């Protein structure tokens, strides 16, 4: 019985020794999709999903879709990244940049916010 008591005591001490290490190590989160916002652009010919960096949209009080529409109206043309679902290196599905596309305001009918259950890959990986 004495040996059993020693084993339990050592197990408890080992757990207490590991506790500070577990508190110090925090999981690293992937880049949040808040930095990249996805939109569906609908034209007479087709529809595509594009990603826009929050910095490109600027800080405003209106919704992001309204800020994108105002930016497109002001500039007349934007170069954006088209996004599509792809598999990453580990085989998991992600929304990743596919190619750069030019968007013209005169060919666009509608801009919608686009939500996806997949993680959104950062633009830095595509540049």
C-alpha cells in the first residue's frame, strides 16, 4: 500500500509541475477572417467570390458592402483577388485566393456579403 501511495503522490506532483507549462503555452490561432472580407459579385455573365482586405475598404461607419460599392463607384475599376474553395497542404478545405481579377462598375449588377464555413486563407500567401 505504501508503494501505491508513493505512485499517486508522484503522479500528482508531476501534474502540478506541468500545470504552469500548460498555462504558458496557448494555441496559436490562424489569421482571423476579419482581415479578409468575402463578397459575391454578380454580373450579367457570371458571379464570382472576391476577397477584400479590411485596410482596402477603409474605416467607415457603414457596412462593408456599402464601403466596397462606394469605392468601386469612386474609382470605376478595382483589382481584387478571386477566392475559391481549395485544399491546403494538409488536405483540409479552405477559401483561398485563386487569381486577380479586374472589376468594372459598369458591368456589375450586385454586390453581396459572402459567408463561408471554411477558413479563409490570407492574401499574403498568394502574393
